[in-house]
């Protein structure tokens, strides 16, 4: 799957988040795909390109010394739930309180997140730029880092509110980007370009 149809921006009539979550859990995806709930739809997309792993590791290495107490940074296939907003996302990089993973579920609480980062691809870019910006902000995630791999630009969003994020800052790959509280550091994007 290289591309997928776009979603019209509204939840379908009779949308039931819990039922949709059960359906998502029953999916048997082929290796190389992940599934999320976006705007009332189960959306399946391919995993990232190989060089994205280097970018994800670089972000983790730079942020790890600045993590809030009792938080951990990771990347990989973990599904964070935002039931009040009808969303379930598997962010590319996530920082959450350690207590979020102290259960036997394969679903994690989105309220435990202090940071998320998404690396866009041709199949996920629209959702990363729109729905996820709005949802992460409304859910109160303090910092959302969007790495637009097609435009080679990094954007950080902060100051979450009921309307989304109230502040943002962008820089082209190759420059440093300030990452606000609770991290208060700079992210060097010099090595984020495609090989």
C-alpha cells in the first residue's frame, strides 16, 4: 500500500469509538503496516522508510537528557487512545510517564503523553498536518513535533488548548529548532534529510 484514500474530515454517523477499537484489535495486518483510528475510520498505513529510523533515533538521543522526571522516550508501534476525541494514534516518537506502560493492555493512555513526534510520508502527511495537530493539542499533549519529510521542515507546536495548539515554530532541516517546556532544549535537524 503506497497510498490510501483521503478521509472527508467528519466522523461517520453512529460512530462508536469502543466498537471501532475492538475492530482495530481484530485486524490481522501484514508486517510493515500499522492501524490508527482517525476521524471515525480505521486507517492502515505502511511503516516508515528505512532512513526514518535514523531520524527517530537522533530525536530520541537529543531529547533523552531533557525528559521530565519519570518519563521515557521511545518509538515504535504503541497505540495511544484519546477516547473523548474518538482517536487512537500510534505516534512515531512518544514521551510518556512510565506509569502509562504499567498494564497488560496494548492500548496506552494519551493523557500520559508529554511529547509526540510524527514523521510525514506521502500516505500520512495530510493527517499529520491537520487531524493530529488538532487532536494532540485538544488532548493537552504539551509538545508536538512535526517532521515534514517531504518539505524537509520541522515544526514544533506547544501551548495546547481546547482549540488545538496556540504556538508554533518552524525551521528547515539543517537548522536548530527550539523545543519548549517541559524539555527546554534545541533540536539539531542537520542530519534529517533523506540519503
